[in-house]
C-alpha cells in the first residue's frame, strides 16, 4: 500500500492545501467569494489535514505500546475557538500568516469567522478544555468525552440594560474541525422494565426489556499538544433517532406525528442545560447524563476489547481482568456519575461477571472530582424519575447502597444518624439519589480543586466519608494552559517574556521565575507597560464598538486602572459588592470633584442563568449605574463602568491581557477554586480578593505584598453567620447606608424605587446570605490601597511582573501530572 508523503508546513505548502480545499472540497474560486466563511473553512481543512497525520500516528502508538488510557468524562467542554490554538500548538502560526498574506487574506479576519464552541457554562467546561490541551502536550494517552449540543450556552444581548437570551446556533454552518464517525454508532436505551428470572444454570438474571432506543453518533475533534507531536481526541456524542420517519403516519396525513419520535430522541443533545424548573426539563437533563455515559462506556469497552477480547489461557486471565489496569475514567463533577451503575450493568448483565468482581473493576476504574462546596448545588435525582427512565440502574444503585450501608454499620455500629447522612438515597417527602455520594462510593479517588475546597470537603461537606476513607481524598488545585492563556491570547507579553527568559515556559511554567531579577529594571518595566497599554487600547476599542451597537457612546481612558470582573453571574461571586464600590467611588468624586482621584474603568462581563432572577437584576443594576456614571460630566473620564455582553472564551482572550486588576471577591468558603484568577494573574493583573478558593494559594505563591486581600476568612464567615444582622452594618457605616439608599430610592432607575428594591431587600431583609455588608468596609479600604498603588507605576509594574513570574504552580500541566501519577497511574507515550 502506498504511504502518502508528509504534508509540508511551509507557506507554499499551506497555500497549495488552502487553494485545493477551496476549489475541490468547497467548489469555490477566490474571485467569486464575498465572505470569510469559505476561506476560513478551507484554512481549517488545510490545518486539520496536518493534524490528522499526527492524529493517526498518535493512536497507532497507543496501540503499539499497549498504553493505559485515560478517559475524561465531562458534560461541559468550553473550547472556544479552535483555529488560533491549533496554529500555535502545531507551530504553524507564522507560516500560515505569511501564506494567507500572500494570497490577499488576513488571518485575524478568517479567525473571526469561527463561532465559539460554547459547550459549557463556565469554569467547569473551560477547565476540561485546558486539561485536554495539557494531556496532549504531555503525551498522555487520553480522550475527552461529552455531548455535541446543537445549541451551546445562549448568546447574551443587552436590551435597555437587561439580559436577553438568544440561541447559540454554533453548528448553523457546520463544524469543519470535527469528523463524523457514523460507523461507530451505539444504541442507548431508556425506560422499559426489568425482567428478573433464574437462568438454566440457576443464576438470578436481570434483563432490561421493552426499552426506548436512541442512537449515539460520535463526532471527533483532534486536540493537538504543543509541538504537534501528540494529537488526542475529543469525542462528542449526538443523539439520533433509531427510526427517522414513521411512513405510516405520514401516509395518513399526520405529518407532525411522523417525525415526533425523531424529535424526541434528538432533543437529548439539542441544548446545553435545558431549563430544569419543569418535570420534563429535569427528565431531559437526566437523560442527557445517562446518554453520554452509556455511549462513552460502550466506546471505552469497544476500544479495550480490540486488545483484550478473550480468555488468556496461559495466564488465566479473563477478558475484563485487565480493564482497571488499562483504563482510567475521571468523572468531572457528578454529571457522569451514572457511568458507575452503567459499568456495573454491563459487567453483570451483559458480560456475566459476579457482583464482587464487577464492583472491584468499577471502583478501581473511576475517580471523581468535586467542584462545589455548596450542598444545594449537589445533584439529587428523584428516585421515581430514575425508576421511570432507568429502572435497571435504580436497582443497581439500591444494591450498591445496601452493601455500602452494611459496611458503614460494621465500621460505625449503632450510629443511625450517620447511616442516614451517608446513604446514597436521601429520605424525605420525596426520595432522591445523591449523585455525589454515588460518585464517592463508586470511585477509588475523590479530589477537590483547591486546598481550601478540599479541606471543606473533608471537614464539613463529606466529613463522614473522609472519616471512613481518609486515603481516598486528595487535593488537585486547578490550573490553566499557558499556551492559550498567555502564548496565544497575549502575543506581545509572550514575546517579551521569551526574549529575556527563553521559550521553556511554554511547556514548563516554572521557567517564568527567570523574570524575577527584572522586576525592578526600569527599561524592562517600560516595555512591560507598553505591552499592557497596547492591550488596553484593543479592549477599549472593542468595548466602544459594542456600546455603539447598543446605541450608546462610551470613551475609555487607556491610562486608567482597568478593573475587571468577568465570570458567571451569581450572588456568591458578589458582582453586587463590586457595584457598591463603584457607587462609593461615584459619590467620592461628586462630593469632592477637585480632588486627585485615581482614574478607574470598571469592566464587568458574565451571563446569568435564564431563570436566575436576582443575577439578571444585578446585570440590570450594573448597566443602570453605568448609564448614570458614564454620562455625568462632573465624573468625566475618572470613572467609567462597562458591561461586556456575551462573555465567552474569545472575549476573555481580549480582556485578560488588558486587565490591571482582577476581582476575585466571592464570599470565603463558597468558590471551589476559580481559574479566572489564574488567567488574570498570568497576564500581569494584580488580584483583589478574599481568602477563598485558589486565591489562598495564589497569595502563597506571589507573596503577601503582591496581592490585595480583604474580608472575612472561611472560618470567620461560619462564626459571623451564627449571629449575623445586616442592619448593624447598614446603620453603622454612613457610606454603605448612602449607597444602599441610592439604589433603593430609584437614583439609578429614573426615580422608580421598585426596580431595584429586591436587591436592597435581599441584603437588609433577606439576611444578606453572602455577607456583602460584612465585607464592605474591608473591601472599600482595600480598594483605596489599590488606587494608591496604581499611582506609582514603578511599584505597580514590579508587582505585576512578580505575579507573572510566580505563576508556575497554576499551569494545568502541573495538575495533569498530579492526576496521572497519583490517581490514574498513567504514563506518557512517545509518539515517534
């Protein structure tokens, strides 16, 4: 068989591939094209061809070297745009830029034609994307598994200051990066009943029958590691109907009913996070979780059986005896927890293993990452719903629980309260399946994602389980990939760093330590500030263009302090506390307009869940405050407030490099880790934050002098909550009282006091659950220190440089190495 010649990576070879795909794949001629989409697709295919070469070699090497494989299961993958990251990791950026320029195209314009793959809601999905990058860069045999949602996280428009959601039809024109694997379809079953009988050998047998079937079709996207040596796979499942069309209904004239079952089946992969305020919404969410678990496990087993498919007579090994030795499955939060009873079902019902043998394989295969410290955020599915949708799995879960509780009784005799707390089944008016408990019981490892988070899991949230299995718990502080979040998104700073420290930091972030001796060098500081100013000008122009589209005008001062808080809108993240500070600054300027105020531009971004009324009202307040502040001639350019609509990965890549100050101000003890804090710091922003999540570890790394810490600690939060009265703070702090009164009186809502009354009421009458008023004074004082420090460019720049220099710990490469060595027992494979 003829072996194809390797594709060239020079500009001429890229041009040839680009033109070939334009003409022969897309049937277009350059002179007839009047949009960026066709050239963008041709460029994707040219780059993808080169990735596929390495992709095939990578998969071949995994089989040849009999590698242990890691499967990362996540219901979210917030990949963003693929083009830029692929060009950087494949080493094709410069030659591609040159090739396109010679053909009359601009790379940036073609990259802008790509839609963000917004298959996630926030940090959970972006962490999964960073992990894929690190696993490929470090050569770990790994695969990401998730759902190919037809519609990702919604687009956010701001209309009259309020969030309006529109569908994110990111697949409207197709996704040229992916390859459909229609030959690898699997059937996933739902509903039905369990037929229990004794077979001819006297064995009790359970058969899941009369089910409703859905097809799972995989779509593969290549994930290149840096240097292009290893290319791994992200496999996303799309739901398809077994029978597309009911011809009998059609012939009878019932055209809607003829495609109804198809629509029902395909709804499973239609939308990321269906509205679960209704029973049908909850059922769809549960169906999504099982759909991707069932399809993934069938695929994992298929791949395993290609190597180990029969009884090994000389060594006395049966087919699945090496499954846990050769397979590691990481559950990214509880969404994939149904994979545990599903693997048990496959091993017992389909493969004929006994319970103990199947359970040993299962628990040694799975590991679970927890991402929340708030009990109300833990998934709990109604038992009745589980019985209807997955009757066999409920049987297995109940058996797991029965055997587990027997162990608890043996270990802690007579402690009935402990049994109730640790049971997988939560009793009450409605029985529920506790998915976090199922994940802990069915996994050999449980980890948190920051030191404080893990401590809270062990001491509070999962204390009973930690007392029973202390060795099962560990911490794996999150990280981000420096390839996307510095090398790709901030080329000016990346080039400056590489010029003095070399390029080793791209794969070993601890190499940034070489910057420390330059932190006080005036010439280097000047270059550092110049890079930051260019990035701020780019962001300022982008914000101004966004506002023009809303019919507004805003002029930003690039020399002002760019103070940024961009993240999912939630009360515990305390965007509202930031707004209180903005109003405080506004009052200070109005009261003393001739004083020398430090200019500040406060930038917000983030989406509120469509049904989250309070978060959406806070967005409205931010925009209302901005309308007042930005149009007050007394304030001028000393204070501006901007809300960036439709926050997403590609927008984050512009915001992080331009930021001076990173707002990480969640109530201590509520944020599991955070990764935005790491991305900001990696791009030279100083952090103002509470002692929460990974902020604590950032402080340990960068030093007390290079971070602004305020507010209560997690321990103090627990103490204060026991006797907390928000009115005490309101009545004792004149600045705070004035700010809340302005909001409540309608100052920012045209005199209509009813608009933002719910916000004030939630603080004063609703108990101020996240202690904004308790932390207000400390926050204001800390922000004063920020303003004072910013007025000293030498000191501010020194601290900015030291922040970047000391970010080595927060690379996702470090985290993946810990997972591989301490949980997965996986080793890198050299793809020759």
